[in-house]
C-alpha cells in the first residue's frame, strides 16, 4: 500500500496548464474578486509564519441579496509541499457559481507535523467564521474541501471537534466536507504495515508514535452526528486512497451519518484536482447541491 508523493513540480505543471487557458481565466476573473495574502493569525502569535499562515478570499462580484455559502479549500502536496497560489482556479470557479471560496496555506513538514498542520487549518476556519461576513460569506455555512493530503486534513476538521475547542471555539463550525481523493484517512493501519521502505518517509510528517498516527486519522474520529460528507475517488488512484475512503464511507454510514462516495471512472490522483479547472464536472455539481441545499 502506497501514498505516493504529490510534489510541488507536479502542481506547477497543473498551474501552467491552467494558465494556458487564458481566455477562460479572463472570463471567470470578471465574475469574482480575489483578496490575497490575508494573515489568519496575528503576527505576534508564537510560531507565526508570514508565508504559511495566509489565505486568499474569492468573492462573487455581485453580492446583492443573502450571504453566500463558504468553502474553505485545503491544498494537497504530500504534507510537505503545495501552495494556495496554485489553486486560484478553484477559487474563481466557486465564486463564479455563487460561493465565497477561501484557499489557505498551512505549515508543512519537516518544519511541523500533521497535528500542527491540522491546528493551522482550524485557525484558518476560525478566522473565516469571524471575518467572512465582510466578504459576502455566511459564517453559519462554512464547508471544508481538500484534495490528497488536504482532503485528509479537511476530514479531520469535520470530525474532530477538539481542534476547535482547543482554540476557544464553543462548537465545530464545519457544516460539511467535500473530500477529493483524500489521503491519510487511516494512517494508523497504513504506517503499521509499512510494506514498502519508501513508506517510512511519512514518519517525518506523522511521527513515530502509533497513537499519534491514530490521533490524526479521521477514520477513528467517526461517530454519530457528524456533518454531511461528499467523497470523490478516482477509479485509478492509489490503492491506499481507495481503501481508506471506502472504510471511511462504511463507518460514516454505519454511525448514521449522511455521506456519499462517488468513484470517477478513469481518473488518477493528479487529474482528480486538475478537473476542477472546468466548471462542468461532478464535484462542483454535487458540492453546489450540498452547500446551497
């Protein structure tokens, strides 16, 4: 079982591909406004990182009427790479369809491990709950979304209320999760097996304590009363992602939660996020039904 690296050069190629579609990029830019590089932590906060503790907000240009639902997108990158700037196309596409999108950075390995990454993501969501009304968003309709490692972090935000109580929030503000080929759903069993020597690379991000692996695996956070989940898995993605997503779906449903798993034919791991450049795909359709329904 492998979780293969999804490194920055791959994302750079995705970004280059997207920028080649100049006419489409220009068209969608007229329908939204981006506010870049907003710190979601005060600069005086211990451990503040002036690059990683930033987010971008994409708002529909025409904000008349009721406040819009909000989707916070968490990038992937093997827990050691990736950047919000690559995913401008997701922000634009969501804003064009009447959603306020927030694309975030968070600290990465080897500087920190996954518990600190999940803490960063929770602090970003806290900022959203406090400030998103200024950008036309509804703080009572916050959803999280992520691809690959970001999908695993989004699943943690939706299932682990302690991430929010630890930062002084009385309740988890996440109303639902959209998980695109999520990695890290069950790192406990994955790292216990370590059938391939290359799998030891993940000890940098997850540490060497098995109880720590379990503590950041969303599979073991499942209980009744969780917000609705949408899981999307590529038919040809990595086996660990397929197995983890299937186990997560089964456990969610067994606990009585509302969850839907969709296998997208022919898709490998990287194309699962690349497809979000185009408006008419099943992920956006199901996302909009969830956040606007």
